[in-house]
C-alpha cells in the first residue's frame, strides 16, 4: 500500500521530541546570484547529521514488542545506517547494519559508536539483500533505506516542516529540489508538497551515472544503473528506484535533474561560504541543480533540501581548499 499525506502527519507526531526541526536558511548573496528567493532546508543539522533518522525512527517505532525483541537489520551507505543505529538504541533494540566497504570512516565509526554491528559488502558487486538474508532468515526485521511506506512517510516530514516554515516568512515555493537516491526522500517530500503546496514543482536531483529515476521515468518502468558507474555522492548511490518510491515519483515529480561530481563539490563550497554549513556531496546536489539548464529559477521561490553533512574530513578539506 502506498503512503499518503496522513501518514506523513502521523510520522511527524511520532518524531516530536526525537528529531529536531532543522532551520530554513537564506542567503542574500545566493539569491542575487540566481535571481531567485532560495530557501535551504538544513538537514545536516538533524540528529545523526542527515534526514535519515526521520524514516528509521518512524519505522522502528511501529514494530511490535516481539519484532523489537528479534532485532533489526539494514543495509546502507552510511546515513540510513546511522539513523537505524540511533533509533534502535533509543528502543533498546539490537541492530545489524550491512555497509559498503568504501563507506567514509566518519559514517562507519558513528554507526559502531551507537552500538550497531556492521557487516561489510561491495556496493557495486554484492546483492545487498543477499548480504542481510542470514539475519532476516534468523528473524531480524529488515528496515529498508527507502522502499517502505513508513520510511517514506518519515522522510516526508522534511517537506512538512519546510512548507510550514516557508509560510511563516510568507514564502510559497514554486520549485522544490530534493536529492534522490532510491527516491524515499523525494517521494515523501512530494507527498507533503502535494497536500500543502500543490502548485509547487518537485524535482529530484541525481548524480551523473546514477540517474536511474530519470531514466525510469522516461522508460515508464524501473531501470537500473550501470554497475560500473562511480560517483563521489556516496549517500545517494543506489542500484535502482524502489517499487513504492517509483510509483509515487512517477506521478508526482515535475522532472529530474542530473549533476556532476564537480557540480556537487562546487555546491559544497558555496553552501559553506554563504550558509556556513557543512554538506556531503550527495547532500549538496540539490543546490548544484540551481544552475541546471533544465530549470529556470529566475524570479521564483525555490526550496532546496540539503539532505546530509556526514562528509569524509579529507574530502571536505580538499573541497574547501579548492578555488575552482
């Protein structure tokens, strides 16, 4: 069953006092540069450093006592892993997380520090469902990263908050730009926008080479990424859209923009310079999309979701030291 806006509202109630209402930031310099009013939703300031705690907590909070006793298992490139680990710890639930071997150490260390057990796998060669099958067969409950109604509803609280905050400053977004991996955040925000700002266009933003949602929408069915594709945007690299997320996004999205790694790194610099905020490459792609030829943001109000800030310190240092 597909989630609806009422599920997003219910998730917001469950998350009350658990997650924080991250600020909506604005920069006069960036507004002038793009000739638009830009509103940045700062999810790097969320619990665990990304939006992922929202969906993970919403899912785990609805487990039965028996399911909680059996523990939870997940697979993640890092941000969902941290969300699951943090939510599981709050409920006293055992968590096992399968994480790619190339996960930035900052994410891996954070997951372990929260008490979760980690299994390493190759994100480009291994079937992640096969990696966690021993745990699910043993009775642990799978908490998927995006293709789950409760996960999507939890992520949708980003959009719920964003639009409520925009109203307090007399702003109604014409466009909402959302980073897209498997499509859970995009689908959740689209549900919120459909109810609260139906005239707003919701656009997904993907890294070059990982434009599976864009190509799936064009084909009319789910297509996968090339297994040889590579990107620095580790937080949003998924093999293909989910069945549930695609069913929502194919109806509700205005379109999809793709950006390069260089674009994402440049956006990280702009965000640090003008918003004083640290983002990771995948978390900055929606900002990078402001200059995309597919979009004309001039004279419009544009909401930009900055989805996470768990960036490798060495990559951050190199990025900020570059003037290009």
